[in-house]
């Protein structure tokens, strides 16, 4: 199976997915769909819900569980775990088994994003247009959207440099990203997400304009320093990352001294609302 991993977003829930080139189909993480469907931010609660639902579907003789596959996907802790995945057709059947006001919206979402990879192959600009539309729908200003997209371009140039200079694998990318972030902001990526009350959500999608700017400055500085010394491998690029992060840190501190306000904050764009009730362990099914 020729696979390409990517994230899709449904109402601030990150949905992991894998593109199977052989069948030209996206396979989505079932537990991520369940989390979005039940509006459950706690991954472990969503996993328990799916496990209970699987048992019920098996008892009913449903083919939905049989049609699920298990593939290794990257979890929030950066490690890869075997995870149930399914194509849009199977997921639509699973969605019908979960009482939720989000059932119809997620059905429409699955129908739309399930085939967008094929369209993107012919027109890559489509994915950028969708990202802009998503941020607009969630109330982001045009100024914020522009900064987010510019920051992503800066990020892509940095990871392209790493890829061409013996930095390999998501683990090494994550280590360097965290090092840069820690250096400029004073907190790790994980600590920053905790400050903002985030779980599986993308941290950058919940940054303020200032946080986006300083993140981009740190990553731009890192790439230019790495290019100037032709940094190769994890250790040399880590050194460049520390120096690049320090440049952004000094700029952040100068701004904070002038304004009296912290750049790094707990502000986010999370929608209001409470988590729904999960399937109770002793519930009669």
C-alpha cells in the first residue's frame, strides 16, 4: 500500500488520514472521527467509546468493523501506534450508529474531503484555498490568515532544508521544532498547548498574530543560519535552531519590555461548549 499521511480538520478536530494510492482513497482514523462526532476532546474517552461501539456492531453482525484496517499513525505524543482506519463509505455507516447532532455535518464533510486528494494532485492551489476558507469560517481576520499562510511557507522552506541535509523522520523534525520553539518562546510546544487548553488541535491554528510572527522569525533565522554554515545532520541543525530561536527570543523580549504584555499567551480560538457524555462502561447496549 502506497501511503501518504496528512491531517484534515473538522471543527477544530484534527483527523488523521492515509492516502492509499492503489485505490486512490483516503483512509481516516476511526477514533478521530468518533472524537469529532461526539465532540470529545479527550482522546482516551473517544477511544473507549469506539471500543464499546465496535463490540456492539460486531454483535449486530455489522460489516463495518470487518471493513476497518489497522495502520500505524502518529499520535499526539509523536509515537506511531496501530490505529483503526476506514474509507469514507465504511465511516458513513459507522456514523449512522452514533447518536450525535454532528452526524449530518460530518457525513457531508467526509463526502467532500474523502476525494479532495485526487483533485489536489491536479491543482495544488485547491488545498490553500480550502485552508483560507476554513479560517474565514472560524472568524479569523484576513491579516491573521495572511500571517498564518506566510508562516507556513517559512516552515515548509525550513523542513525542505532539513530533508535535504540528513534530518530524517518525524521524530527528528519534532525535536528540532520543539528546540526552536522552546528557545524563542520560553516554553515547549507541549507546554504552550497546555497553556491554550489544546488537545489534538494544531498549535499554530490557535496562535495570536504576534506568536505566528515570532515563530516565523525563529524558523526563518534558523534556516538562514543553517544555510550559511551548510548545517548537516541533527546536531548541526539543532545548533542552528538554537541560534535562530535566540534571535526571535531577543526580539520578543524587546517587544514585551516596550508593551508590558507577554507575547506567549493562553488565548485560543476554541469554540465554546462542553464535552458530551461518553458511552458508560456499564451502559446497556
